[in-house]
C-alpha cells in the first residue's frame, strides 16, 4: 500500500530527496506520491517534520 501526503504538508521538500524510487514530486499546493512507484518503504514519512505522510488507504488525500 503506497504512502500518501495529507493536507498537513507544508511543501518543505524534505521528503522528495529521501525517496529511493523517486515517487515524490512537487504538486500545486503540496508534494504528491505516485502510488504506482511507491514501494512502501516509509523513508519519506520518517523525514516529514509535520507527520503529513501516512500509509495510504487506496485513495490519495485531497
């Protein structure tokens, strides 16, 4: 199950460089994780200063 970035994201970018499969990119208002690339390693969640990255439930937070 891919991780998702919630609306709590402050768009700091600390997660993007931590993703070993480059599944994270900058969106319009927050960073986003491509669920087709995410390998569920959790490296990004460990780096998020506001805990905005959580295990997904099959649909991305808006």
